[in-house]
C-alpha cells in the first residue's frame, strides 16, 4: 500500500487497518532545510541545539545563568563546542513549575537576547516560549530565528497566526496538560498513536495558518510516564511519516536518572546513549545541556 498523504497514512495506522513496518515505499522524503530569516539551515546532518535556561528553577541548571556575564560565557562555550542553535528559555517547564507573568518572562528574556545578539550576531537563536506576545518581541526586537513552543499553540490561540506573520520556523511539542499538572497520572491508550494523531491535526492547522517551516518534538517527559517515554523512543522512526524535521529533547531527564537510580547531574552518559538511539531512528536536532558530547555522538553515528 502506498499512501499519498500523511493524514491518509495515519488514518490506517490509527484505526488498526495497516501497521507501518517501513517507510521506503511511501512518497515521503526527509526535509533537509529550514529558512531562518533568509538563512538556509541544512539538516542533512543532525544539528545540536544548546539549552540556555535563564530561569531560577529549571530542573537541572536553574539559577546558573542569570547575569549577563554568566549568559554570555555559557553561550560562547556552547558555540565553541559546536552548537548550531542556542535555545533561550525564561519560563521553567519542569514538572510542577509555577506560572510567571508575561512581564516577568520578558524581563528575563529581553536583556539576555540583547546581550547574545550583540556578541554573537550570526548564531541561530531559538526562543522557548508559549506566548505569542513574547515570540513577537523576541523576533521583532532581537532577531530571534526560531520559536520553540512546548504547548504547540494550546496555551495561546494566537501563536500560530503570530508565527506565520513573523515568518520564522516553529517547533511544536506534544505535552499532555500543563507543566503544573502534566505528570499527575498521565494515561494513554497508545501513547505513540495518540501523539501521531495530535501532530496530524496540529501540523495541518499550522500549515493552514501559513507557517512554512515546522519542526516536531514528541515531548519526552511532558505528560509521560517512564514507560511512555521509552515506548516513544522505541518507535521514534514512526514520526518520519510527517516528512518534517524531528527534534528530540532527552538531556538529563528523569527517564534516564530515575531508571538508573542516579541524579540528573550523573545522567550525561545515559543522555549520550539515548541520543544515539534517537539519531539512529531519525532525529534531526538534539536539544541538550552538554553540547560537546552531543556533537561527538553525531560524528560517531555519521560514520555508520
């Protein structure tokens, strides 16, 4: 059976009529470029996105990058280590994180973006926000290149239209619930099939809104149990059905340190192992705290 659209293909998958074992006989081909404000980003080799949390309460590095000096030092180190994208977030999305106001988010984000853009003019900046007004500020005032929305437009109904107007790539992530409640007994009939259905609807809506460059992120750890996370990783290549770049964020998450009975600070080796699996299953962008190790992982996997 050859399917002409991913929606048709997913219909068969979701309703149990056909199960995908291989994509080699479909019409799909991998998307290899992103248009970041006129600059084409090549994804023929996977890229590393370095995480810069300018928050006091992120699960791993909260409070470490608050001053301009700390922010620029960390950014420079990630660039030297091989990061192609710097993802800046001012709103913690760890499980149970409290909501902050738009003014507080902008108050944290604006000075950081200003300092980074002044020092590192050519680096691709992604802004991790679920608010359209923050996205507008980041792109219009500080030339941010990508919007990374953990809610895929659920938190702000104006987000799709805003991103389309800004003409920047958009990362949409799957999250069940909100950061406040997402880990309170998340339940799925089939976690992978439900996320595929979610993206089939979201991608169509985003394209109708006029968003040209879409990246999907299955949202490891966002409304998923340990078992859910490993089911998603095991079937990560199913997400190739969308013919869109795939971002994976596994870095030092609880699915690693809880499984190994260690802390997040001891989870670098586990992160590299899972990133390797993700690359073998089609990941295009690795979102990580430890850039150097992720770059090395990509280099070794590219030799296979």
